[in-house]
C-alpha cells in the first residue's frame, strides 16, 4: 500500500505544481492520494458510527430478540413507547428535566469560570484544579460521591448538616425518590464542566485584542459591556462547540445515576431514556424496542444541537 | 509566548495599579471555589493512605492522620484473589489504551489532513456528517456496536476494546480544525521541491500538529482508561479484564474491602490527571481552533 502511494505521488508532483499556477483544478492523482489518506478513518467511522445509527433506525422498525431474524413491524415500537409505556414517559420527563437543568447551568458556569480565570495570575494552576475532576473516571468518582452522599451518619454531607444543627436525622440521599435526581444533577454539573471550560478558556486567550482596545476607545466602560459586545460575538464558534458537547452528555445521562442510586432507581425516580434503553437492550433483550428508544434519544439531541447551531451561527 | 506578552501589555494599558480589595476578594473566592470543585480528587488522594481504623472512624474525617501504604497491599490481595493477578489487569488497561491512542492519533491526523489540505472529494458533505456525529450520545449506538463487534468476531479479543474507538468524530473534528492552520504555502513549497505526499505528512504536517495530537492523547487516553462499559459488554474472559472492571468487582466486598477500594480509586485516577497536567498548555492551544463556524 505504501509503495503504491509513493509511486502515485511521484507521478503526481508535476501535475500538482501546475495546479498551483493554474489554481482550482484538481488532478485525478491528487484526489486519489487524498482518498487514500482519508480511507482508514472513513471506513472505521462508517462501521462504528454511521453504521450503528443506520442499523438502529432499521431495528427500531422490527421485533428483534438477538436470536431470531428481525421481523418487520412498522411503527408499532414507537406507538408502544408513546401510548402504552408509562415508564417511558417517566424516563422522558426525567431526561428532559435533567438535561434542561444540568446542561445550561453547567455550560454557563464553565463559561463564567473561564471568563473570570482568564485574566487572573496563576490561571494554569486554577484551570488544572477546576478541570481535573472531569477527567477522573466515573468508576473512581462514584466511590467519592458514595461517601459524600452516604445515607447514614457517616456520609460527609449528612455529617456536616447534623453538626450545623440543620437536620436531626440523616437524609437518605440515594434512596429517597425526591433527592435522587437533584443530587445527580448536582454531580453532573460538577463533573461535566471540563471540555466546555477548556474550549472557552482557549477561545478567550485567543481573542483579538485589538477589538478590545478599539472598543475601549469607542466607549465600552465595564467588563460586562466588553463581554457582551466584543468577547461573546467573537467566541460564537467556541460557544457552539461547547454547547454541542454539553448536549450529548446531558441527554444521554445514565452512568452517573446508576452509580449513585443503582439500577433501577427506587420508584424509578432517576429513570432516564438511556436507562430505559439499557433495560430493554441488555436486560429484556428486546432490541427493536430498545432501538426505537435510541432513535428518539438521538432525534432529541440532534434537534437540540441544530437549535444551538441556529442560535450561534452567523447568518450572513 | 507572543500571546502572553500581548496580554501583559493590555493589562498595563488598563489601570493596572488598581490592585484593590475587590481583586484580593476575587482571588480568595476563586481559590475557595476551586478547592471545592477539586474536593473529590483531594479526597481520593488522602483517603488512599488512610489506615483502616481511620476509614471506619466516626465521625468521619476528611484528611488522613497516620498515612499508610496498607491499602495498596490490600488491593493487590483483594484483586489477586481471583485467578488473575492484578498486574494483568493493569497490563490489559495499559495495552489497550496505548494501542488505541496510537491508532487514533495516526488515523485521525491522516484523515483530517486529507480533508483540510488535500483534494478530498465531497469534503463539505462528509464534514457536516462528522459534525452531526458529535451529537450522537454513545448510548444510542451501544446495541448495533455490539452486533458489529460480534459480527467481526472480535468479542473477547483486545480488538473489541480498541478498534471501535479509533475513528471518533470528536478526535477527527479537533484534528481537522487544527490542520486548517497549516500554511498552504509551506505544503506547496514542499510539493514543488518534489516531496511525496507521504513525506510531507511525516516531515511537515505531523510535527506541526503536535499540540493537536497532545490533545488527542489526553482525550483518547482518558476515555479508554476510564471506559467501564466496553469491557463489560465485549469481554467475558476474566484474564482480559481491564482496571475499571477489576476495581468495581471488589467494591462488592463490603467494609473489609474499603481500604483496597480507595487505593484502586487512586490508581484509576492518577494516570489521567498526570497526563493532562503534562499536556495542559498544548491542549488549550488546540482548543482555541475548535470553533464551529
């Protein structure tokens, strides 16, 4: 393969040189080399990303138990989900509730943090301390959360609250249906500020400084005016990348909740769409039904992503 | 470097003398906040060295009084009590992670360079698909991925933990945006001098991309090292279990295993943090180019 590439390349270089002068017209061999460079990525990407999405779409229209061949049933899986599956509606509501709070709050907080840290001395150290928890593994962190939220007097939070005289008996954080989802939202926000924070930090560091100076000549008075009129419009591309990362993380939530309150959660208080999907795929082995859940989940994240793109892309 | 100087210059231009009380308060506030966000990690570190009586003490205490290495011995005993020695678990994790990182960096940068700087047909369309793929929650593709990995006969092989992660949309996206920064004139000059595309890639492009692959190393390393669902789904052979699985398997051991658990947590966490710390500067440099326009 390598020798073939080189052979093609040698024949190509003259054509390529001509192209520089002529401009625009691409030679066949240049295209072939480009394709050869691209193929390893493209093949794997198709097999493990595009393929699965496409097959999910297909399986969602079938009855499939992994053993017998899928039997085409039309839209009845979707019909079942929306009309007869009350648990799915619970999962649907929980997912929206979770995503609509943890997503925007985490996003805003990471931006504000990046903005404040950006012109502080020692920002590298601060950034490290702020970012590090979000690259620690979920498995490892669940141990920590287990200790913080332990539902007896040993738990750090119960201990602190008892000592302060706020509560008299320990709160059952991980078992009370009322506290499960709020606690998980709290944990998710804490853990998920990472990537967005880094992108924002980088965007802020690479702002066009001349615009800021020009702005201060034009009467920008406070840091907030500078933020809204100069910094934010410049950072739209980074804001969008951060938003898209946040979306897929917050709608697909499952791991945080499972490690916090087990599976299934007491009274299904923390049952999300991803949990429902897991239940049907790997407990009940109803792949068709599970795929329909996957497709809906994907449609939601995709719609949310498109909305962000529409809001954060320059329309001109 | 130039950027830093610019930043300083701006600060000088503005009223730099106003190091007021509000500034000091801000520093105190941020320090407190950062301590708060880093608290889980600090807890992981201190707890791993707590002797068992401190772990079970009431009221619980956050910091360690008499540090000990006992938990690490317990961990090796606890995990090693199964037929597979703990070192094997570590070796599994290290091997799969390193191979994945290597392949991901190579495949993504080759593809990204092709899309950014070569005559790849349909590049706009393919790129918009990749951007859309950034929004796929991983959960959506779990089932078909399993079927595909199974269909390729990779169940219970290391490949199952490696190949599906090589061509990620996120990695490709980062790389491609960074590749746009390569000066086209540099590439053209090399082409006119008669360098082959492969040579241009290895001699010019790859070194130029070093901040981007530092970033990919961090992200790919983190996601492989921390992955607990892949090994759970694809691997049933005990000898091939990776660290997250080995460690969560001892968590069911109750109080007696608590010490081992804390040590395991530290071992799980430390490598990702160390790698990130080494690469932070270059990661931020890469992230500056990640915007979606």
